[in-house]
C-alpha cells in the first residue's frame, strides 16, 4: 500500500509541476504581449502627434495660399486696369 501511495504522490507532484510550468509559460507570454501592446500604443501616439502636426502645417499653408491669392487679385485689380 505504501508503494501505491508513493506512486500517487509522485503522480500528483508531476501534475502540479506541469501546471506550474504551464502557468510560468503563460505568464511569460503575457509579459511579451503586454510589452508589444505598450510598443504599439507608443507608436500610435507618435503617429497621432505626427498627423496632428501635419494637419496644422497644411492649415497654415492653405491660409497662406489664400492670403497670397487675395493679394494677387488685389494687385491684378489695381494694376490690370486699362
């Protein structure tokens, strides 16, 4: 009976060890995924900032273009009279 009991204990410990190993593997996978998520969030924030800056530049350029067009029309209106 003691041999059977020892075999059962060994079997239980083996199952426990396997579950512990699986837990550690899952924990490591989670850390890798969290690190990848953090990197993606950083890249997303950088892209959002870049797009925002690009939009501001475009708005400034279109505003300057509109001002230049108005000045040209004024100049042509003044200078283009017969």
